[in-house]
């Protein structure tokens, strides 16, 4: 077991990213702990450990310390938004989510991919995100939809600014860590009101990313995140997919959904359209958007 710690305060850094720089990687848990074994990852000789607000650290797997200390990156420390808490009148507006139960129109989540959906600011009034609606499909396929298998999956939600229609700067809000299980409804509502997330004039990207399955106590399980399959061309690594599946839709006319590979160095965002892939079945059938929705609070003028 290895632990990622703040170099000054010596406190755990939760959910740090452990990248192998080959498109694969893993995450630390809430206590900064992660597992790495040469039996699991025989071809990996370096780890790149990072977290928002810290300098990335490259380490050789040949001499990996049990305690890994990250130094704060002053230039990338989060700005602090101070919002006065006072009672203000508001109206509620819902941007409905697009929910369905079709396995073949659903994204198969992996730990390597982050999905972001764009929402414009459609009102001149101060607009706060009260809830995020996440369409989910809990069954693994249509054929065994009557056989409900239990699972508990940990996700991370983040927020990004809009730069000419693409996600850019990560906004200065906390990471929201939440759990989804097989008992949750297909239109999962995540209440984020306490985080005081306001939509900028240029709009906002809301992203979700799988961290992995949890144990019965809700703690992130440390498991191998991909399988090795032998082919004629050699060993191919295939990322493990997690439930719930994420229903994609063809009912949204614009391209609002972007994705990126989180374990690559540049982590470039790509719009989910025909330029992303000509062979992706979701794109072939115009299911190019994740049907995320929002509940908004539109505040009256002071």
C-alpha cells in the first residue's frame, strides 16, 4: 500500500491521480492510499502522481517509496470564491435530462475517460446549479435486465470554463465525490446546492468521471483497472468498464458533450462527433450527447 501526502502538512491527498502515461492508471482513495504491484503492471517502470493544486511527481517503480509527498503548486492553487450567505428569492428552472434504458445507446464508463457536458447561461439573473440530473442504466445488458446485480460505484464531478465551445480552465469549486448504486433511479439526482456553483456568463461544463467500485463501507476499492487480452499482434490492454452505464441520446441537436483520456499527459478534450471517431457505434447512430440535466435557482435582483 502506498500513500499520497501533502509535503508540508503531511496529510493525505484524497483521490490523487496515478498515471502510467500509456493511457492507463488508477486513483488513490479518500485516505490517499493506492496499491501498485509489478504482478499487476509488469510493463510499467514509472508513475506520475498528481492532484489539483500540487506539482506532478514522477517516480520510478523500481524504488517506489511507501509515502509519496506532493508539493503545492502556488500557480495552480484554487482561487477562493467567497459568497455571502443571505436569503434571496429565486425561481426554480429545470433543464430536463434525456433518460432511456437501451444498452446499445449507452456509454460504457472506464476510469480513463472523463465526460463533460456544456450548459449555457440562459438568463441575465444570477444562476446557481442546485442539482445535476444524471441518466443512468443499472443493468449490464438488455438480455439480463431482469437480473439486478448489486454494485456501488464512486464518481467525481468537476466544473470547467468555456473557451470557444470547448472545456478549458477548471473552475475553483471543490471536487464532488458521490456514489451510485444499483438501487438508484434511472434519473439520478445529485444535490449540489451546498457547493454554491454559479454559471458564468460564457456558460459552464459539468463533468463526471468514474473512480471505481467501492466496498460495502463506501470506500474506493483498489483493483486492476484493465484486462490483458492476447491477440495475434500481442497483448492488448482493455479498460475495465463499470456500471452504471450512461445513456447517450440523439434528441439534442447541438454537440454539447466532450470527452478526454485522463491518464495521458496532454489530456486534450475532444468533442464527441464524427471527428472523434468514424467507427463509434454511438456516433454512427447520432447518439452524440450524454443526456445530463440541471435544476437551477434563478435569483431575483437584490
